[in-house]
C-alpha cells in the first residue's frame, strides 16, 4: 500500500497489503505466545512496559517526524502525541502492580472465596488514523501489562508510523508473538481479526458505522468500542467568553478538528452569541494553515479525501439551509494539496442540518443560539452521540445540574469537550452512538482482564 503525504500528495513509501491468511499467521503467533506471556510475573511485564517507554523516548523525534509526514498534524502536536505514548506505557507499568483480587464472605464457613484477574487471551486491536500513536498505546500498554497477546491492525493511511512504533517495541525486547502488527485494508484484515475464532476479545476506536459492523461480526466476544462524537460546548449567559472561545476553537482546530471529542457544536445563549462569534472568528484568524513540518504552522491538512469531502459537504449543506459563514469555508489547494481546509466558523445553525446531526471531523465551529437553560438542554439531548461535552458558566450548581442531565460519558464544566488525561475514564454514554466501555488508566486494565472466582474448601 502507498504511504501518501497528505500535505502534497506524494508517495513516500509502501507498507504490506496483507491478506486474511496473514491474519491467521499473526493470530497463531499470538496464541502460541499467550500462555508464556500470561505466566510472566507481573513485575517483569511492568519492567517491559518501562523498557518500551524508554525506547519510544529514544526514537521520539523520528516517530514524531514520521507521524507528521503521514498523518498531516503539525510537528509540535506529533511530538506531544509521541511523548504521551511513552507516558502511557509508564502508567500501565505502575497500575498493573496495583491490580489485585478480593476475598469474599461465604455462607459456608468451610469455604475460602477469592477472586483474581487474568488476561483475556488474544486481543484484536483495530485503531484509527487521527491519533495513530496514542490510541494504539491506549490498548497496547494495558494489554501487554496485563498479560494479553495482541494482533494489531492500524488504519491504512497511517500504517507507516505504526511500523515505527512497532520497531520501538521490538527494540525494547518484547518477546515475539506478544504484539503482532498486520497492515492492510480494514475491510479485509480488520474483519479477519474480528471473526477469527482464536481472537477472544476486540478493542476498536473509530467511526460509529464501523463499530456497529464490528459488534455484529464479533458478537459474543468482549469488546471495547470507542466511537464517534458530536459533543456541544454550551456557553451560558454568565460564562467567561474568552475562556469559552479559546476552548471551543481549540477543540475544533486542534489536529484540524479530527478528534472524536472535538467541538461538534457551540450552543450559546442569545445574549452572548454575537460577542462569542467575534471571539471565535478571531481565534480562527490566529491559525496558520500550511506545511505541518514548518515551525510557524498551527494547522495542517486533513488526512484523506473522504474526510475532506465530508467537511465540504457539511459546510455547503449548512449554508444552503440558511446558516451564515463568518470565516473560512474553503479548501486551499494552493497550499499544496486539496486536503487543506480553512478554519471555519458558521452561525445560525439549526437541527435539520447535517453539521448539527453528524460528526464533521474537520476544523469547523458551528454556532447555534438558545434562549434559556431548558432550550440548551433540549438541543444537547437531540444529539445521537454522547461522548464529551463542555459547559461554561460561573454558577457551578447550574453546570453540575446540566452535567447530570446530559447523557454523555464526559462533561467538563468550564473546559472544552476535548479535555482529558490518560489516567481518567473516557467513553460514551449509554443509549448513544459513542461506544461501549471505558478507556484510561485502571479502567482499561480492568476491561482487558476478566475476574475469576476461586474457592478453597478448608475442612
């Protein structure tokens, strides 16, 4: 498969387009390594995670450069992502040493009852292109630490940096078979992993549509599904508008808006919407669109033609239905690729528009005004997604009341929808299209293990 630079369309390298047979070989390798790795003492597995973190640190600049070239994010963001990946392995190394079981009471006095946590076995891990180093590590580090073996399928458009990360794992001395990288078309190799009878559990981050297919194809297997979002940032009339504008714009323009928890909508009280829009336009004007390797650039291209077409479609649909374009709204092929898209602010958005209903996944801030708390909550509840929300208000009681009422997995009061740290729970609310389960810290380690009850008859 060609490795294409989204900033200029040039092919930089190739990676293997694997077959279903290759997946079977990878699963067999993982299965062969599973017993030995699960039996490896937990402190040795923790030490391996620390060695991997050190290897990533050593190769940080090279991995970040590859990431920026292939994904399109600016080099500063790529460096930060790689640094967080090393932190993810260090975190897993510490947390796995704190995992334990319990002793439980029994009616029968002759019974000693205890629980232990054990790895699930061969884990299939399928990861996206928007954070092609960090998101894999959110599964790889806990999986390695807890004694699972893994077959990893990265997104085709960022398979090159996956190879760079895999090289760091190998350099650290990870035993053969513990992690097995298979590059190829998701419809072929991803599906082969999901349905393989020796793959005992699935972890996937990506689109809601693909997540639904994976859930159907892998029915009966334990799953971690982290899917789409379209989270609003709600700005009440007493909000700090400078903070709200900075958070909303930052959540929309970081990584060119290609973030599942990105600012999907801005719901602003009618009394502050004009001033907030002025501040959002100013934030958009501060962005420097261009070559992601240039130190002055703050926003690079979109990753691929499919997402660029969707962003264009959402903006055109909103304008056609009466929304006002305040800034941006155009592709910039003059910068070297049709994947460059201007930071955009649109106001007077309404619920019938695609940009309101769907995940845009691009550098667009859609703004809609509301009259009171009840209307703001009603607009937020219309979303089919339930991943992350921001609420800006000086009245913490109002903020908490709104947070409790919104069925999202994350509600940040006086912070944007993208705020999160790697040890905290991340995932969608029940009944929505944003996934199943929780990533982050101990939550992932627990999800990637299962509880076994053991009893001992004493007399």
